[in-house]
C-alpha cells in the first residue's frame, strides 16, 4: 500500500494539505499504541508498524520535495543507481557555472559571486515555474497522458539536484 492509498487520496503532486493533515490525525488516533496495550504482542507490533508508516506518510506528503521524489519512485521514474543523462544544453550552461565557481575559489570577487548567485536563482525560478505547470498538468490529466509529464518532471528533478550541488559550492564560497 502506498502513502496515497493509506490516506485514501489520489496520487497528486499537490494534494489538499488539510486532507493530508486530517487523515494523519485520524490514523494517529486509530493506530496509537496505547490503545492496544491489552492486545497480544503480534497485534501491538502490527499497530506500531502502522503508526510508523502513518508518520512516514505524513512526512512525505506534507513536504513538496519529498513528495516529488516519492511520486517519481512510485511511478517507476527513479531507479536506484540510474545514471540519468541531463540535456546537453543544461550541461553546457552548468560547465560555465562550474568554471566561474573555480575561478571564484582562487580569486574571491563579491560582485562576481553575487552575479553567479543571481544566475542560479534565475535558472531555479524558471525550472520551478515549469515544474509547477507540469505537476498541475499531471494532477488534472488522465492516466494515459501522465507519462509525458512524469518524464519532464523527472528531468527537472535531476536538474534541481544538480543545482543543489552548485548551491552547496556557492554557500561554501560565501562562508570564506
């Protein structure tokens, strides 16, 4: 059973957060270990497991990034150890960014650092706008039409992971 089934919700990148919270509290009460103290060990273990799954489900469904990752996994888009090939145009742009980062490591320049941060912020903004559009499209599409949206969402997911590493490097430069 996946987290959406547990909460009796359709698979969605943008689930109603009130319903998510409501279902979490409902299941928290239903599976609270204290209510099963007089039951056998097997039943207590089962309830404890269900309580743990409920807590994990809530953590995933309330957090947009965790939810994105979860849905991509659920739909078979993320494969353990996959070496996803990012688009060549994106990689070329990131090569320029990485060269600028290396240059900044050796020649600190506050103005160039600020410009690079602004460039990354702009790229992230464009990707996030595209992601918002794609996830909304996925949520309102028929199952047969969702596959192409998922592939594009997966691409943005990997681009954002790459940008997160760039941001870590920028943050390290900022500290120096």
